[in-house]
């Protein structure tokens, strides 16, 4: 006998149930889940805890969201609506991509659980907000004249997600320490100096950023993000034959 196919493991592949009680909806469940994720992280989120916060039974939640994995799909798509991508009609594709990358980083740091979840196995990027985000990026790179917009998008997103994951993890460590960011860095400096002393290039690099790290670490993190993003965009500019930093590229450039 033919084997019955297993269900597709994605919330976007099955119809949404009608709400069984007006106060409890998929939207309300997702909103509260995001509040929990922002405050406590992925590990602390459970369907039972979420049901308690919503004054509902766990069985009521499962009528709207079958598993925690589905809940994470919905939460990711909900916060994706916060990421801004400029119109593809602008004259400077590089400025537009920079703005989109900055918006992604801002959203990721507002929701520090987001970057690592984006790379987890089983996540389907089929939600309406993620699809709209991807479409707007594709329009931007297509208008810029990239023959393979998907590869350009992958290059930018790989950098932004990777950098945001590292930055969000560091800020989570700061929060858990109970100290300020500059305070934690100041306490770590002696150990950093000792560890890098035998390595001249690392020691020099840390020495050059030591003052900024202890006085305005947020500005230093932003500057590092911008500097490395420029390198990525320099590489993409070469694909368009315009390696000069910041030069606009007109639609249809070969």
C-alpha cells in the first residue's frame, strides 16, 4: 500500500482555524509570544507558559498554532514587517541597500532572538511579511542592474545576519551580567590584554579600539557594522563595473 505522505512542517502550508473564542486569536498569541521572546529568549518560551500568560488552556493555543516551531515561524514573520527596504525607484542602489541593512540590524537588536532563529533548520520563509521583504530586495537589486539579484541578496543577508547574530549574542551577555556594556568591557580588558599580548596584530587592533569600546561601545559596534558592510558593497559594485565607493548606478548598467 502507498505510504501516506507526512504533513508539510510549516504553518504556512495549512489553513488557519477559525477562532474558538473572540479573545484568543492567532495574532494575539503571536504578539504575546514576541513579548516573551524579547524578554526571555527562545529557550524560555513554551506553549504552556504562553497559555498561562494569555489566561487560556494549552489546548486552546494548539487550535491556532500546532507546535512551537510553527509559533516561531509566525513570530519571525511578524517582526519582519519592521524591516524597511527603500523603493527600487531611487537613483542610488548602494544607499538603498545600506538603509535596508541598517534597518535589518536595528530590528535584529530589538529582537535579539531573531538572527539565530533565521538560520535554524525547518524554518520556511513563506510568511507574507518575509515574502514582501524578499520581493522588495529583489526589486531593488534588479533595478540596479544585477544580472543575478538572488546572489547579491544572499551576499548582503549572509553578512547582516551573521553580524547581527554575533552582536545580539554579545548584548544578551551584557544583559545577563547585570552591568552596563562599557562597564563589562572595562572589567574584561585586563583579560583581553593578557590574551592578546603574544599576538601582535590582535593586540594592536584591540589597542586601537580600546578607548571607544569603554566610552561609547554602541557607536563602535555601529562603526564596525558600517565598515564591513562597505566592503561587501564594494565587492557587489565590481559586478556592476563601478567599484568606486558610493557612486550611484543607473538602471540597466551592464
